[in-house]
C-alpha cells in the first residue's frame, strides 16, 4: 500500500465520509493529489483535506493520542514485529506507524 492508499484506508476506518482523491492544483499550491472528505464529527457539511498520516510523524502523533492504552501496547507489538528493533516506537517511520494503526482500527470492526 502506498501513502495515499494507506491514508484513505485509515480515513475510512475512522469514519470519514464522502472521500475522494483531488488532483494536483497549482493554484492551491498542491503539487500532488490529496484526499478530501468529511471527518466523522464534521457538522459544517464541508469537506476538508485528510491528514497525511502515513507521511508525517507530527500528524501521526496526533492520531496516536486518540488511541486507548491497550491499543498503544498493541501498536508497540506490531511495530516491534515489523521493524525488528528493541525500541520500535522511537525508530518507526510514519509509514510503519500508519500500517500498525490501520491494523488496530480494522480489528475494532
């Protein structure tokens, strides 16, 4: 899965609706496609750009803060298996973290 596919899958798992891929737009200073949609708690009936969880550690940390304690433990175990190091959280990329979080979100269904 590439970053865009992963971000789309996470958005769906989190309950985003009306998701679509928007092409690059030089007028808006976007040089690559982005995903837009409505977050689950969006009452403004307005689409926003889906965060780039798989490409930014800062954005990924914000998503991690929404996980419950046992989910963080599960994420640590998944990362330890995926990147094979004794400090999986410290050395995991945003992409690795996104893959682990997607597994956790899909297991909740």
